[in-house]
C-alpha cells in the first residue's frame, strides 16, 4: 500500500513538473539543438626547427582550416623550408643549400576538446618544389640562376602530434613534433636524396573556434 502511494506521488510530481516546464518553454524560442555541429574557422602561423640529412633546417608555415565541433580540422597548409647542407660541390666550388616550399591538405583529429589543453594528430598530404643553390666561397654571393637541373618537384607526407592550448574563444597556441616523408630528389651532384626528417614547431591560431553554444534560448518579450 505504501509503495502504491509512493508511485502515485511520484507520478503526480512528474506531471506537475512537466506542465511547469511547458509553461516555461512557451516563453522561449530554441535556436539550436545539442546535436548540431559547432563550427569554427581560423588562420594559423607556425615556426619550426628540424633536420635534413643531419643538417639544421628552418621552417615557416601558414594554415587556414575549418574546425568541426572542436574535434576535427580540415584545411590547407603552405610551408617554406631552408637548410644549409654544408656540402661542397666540387664541380662549382660552392657550398650547396636547399630552399623551397610545399603545401597541401591538412587533416587533424582533436582529443579532449572540452579541456583547456587538447591533444591532436595533424597530417599534411601535399606537394611542392625544392631548389639546390650554391654560395660562392670567395664573395658569399648567392647564385641566383635556377634551372631544371637544380629545381625538383616532390611529394610530402607529414604526420605529427601536437598539444593545443586554448587561450580564449578566439586564440589558441600549439606546439608539436612532426616527421616529414618526401619523394626522391633528382639533383645532379646532389647533397641529399630526400628532405626526410623530424621537426618541432610552435604556432598561433587566430579565429573563431566555437561560433555558438550547442543550445541557447532567447526570451520572448511580453506583449504590451
């Protein structure tokens, strides 16, 4: 008997709460739903340091990406790269260095996106070109003429791991490590065959990473 009274009391409270909630909802308009994807876009700048064939290399990059639900990025990345190979070309009497760029599709799944610090695994799939140029040891002038012999195209795959620091809704810092795989270079008297190697980088992203809350309401003004 006591159980029946408890059940009836619980049903009465539920019905009363439901009616109250309906009355409250009539005063609001729902603009979004919790299941909707939260959108974001940003512009990023990166600066990196690494190695090519055991020699120092400096990199810089520009990134534009769309962020889906703060959990996945897709966009475009363009990178420039420079490395002095300290390699004496016996035919020209010059020290060769490498300079070039590559870019392509940027994909980045993000984990722990609701935390202040996130973990992500970016991947770049793209192509570019690298030039092998020499410095004259006598006057340090750079050989400015390029030809088909000292410029070569290449394909690049660059996976990595990054830590993302959410400073605000509009600003994010990143730091990460990547490994660069490249196709074979076809330079005569070349210093290197590929530009494979590890690199570490830091960067800043500026944009809107969350264009709105998953659910929000606006109260309807009472009619006068």
